C-alpha cells in the first residue's frame, strides 16, 4: 500500500509542477493578483507533500490516496475555471488528469473524478 502512495507522490509532485507552468502562463496573461499566485504556489509545491503525508500516516493509505486523487481532480477543475477555460492550458490540464486517473484505477474511477472536476 505504501509503495502506491510513494509512487503517486512523485507523480503528483511532477504533475502539479508541470501544471503550474501552464496555469502560471495564463495567470500572467490575465494579470492575476498575488493571492492567486500564492494559492497556485501552495497548490503546486506544498500540496503534493501534504497529500503524501496524509496518505502515509493514514490507517488506510490506499483509501486516503484515492481521496487525494479526487481532491486533485477538484483542484484541477478549479484551476481550469480560474484560467477562464483558456483552451490550450485547460485542455492540457484536463488531459493530464484524465491520463493519470485512468492509469491509476481505470475508467470507472476516472468517470467519478471527472464528475468532481466538472462540478468544481
């Protein structure tokens, strides 16, 4: 169980860091204020490690990791909204989340996370 959590930690860290690049390009283009930049920085560089610790310290690490993945989808949907559906960065972020969810747990889990992403 812990191996899955550790593997996902590195993928989450890489994914959040890469996603931050596309989000940052739109934030810069739209002239976003410092609070938005701060939230993006925390999301990209702090959340992956917080999620990892939450899962590692949980009684059921796998279940907590799936919750973290659901939260990642909600966060991704929120960033797509913040980017005002800017086509290329939004499509990139949605594609990253889609591929990751299908790879981790298959189509059924992806459909659940898609609903969370869209509803955010």
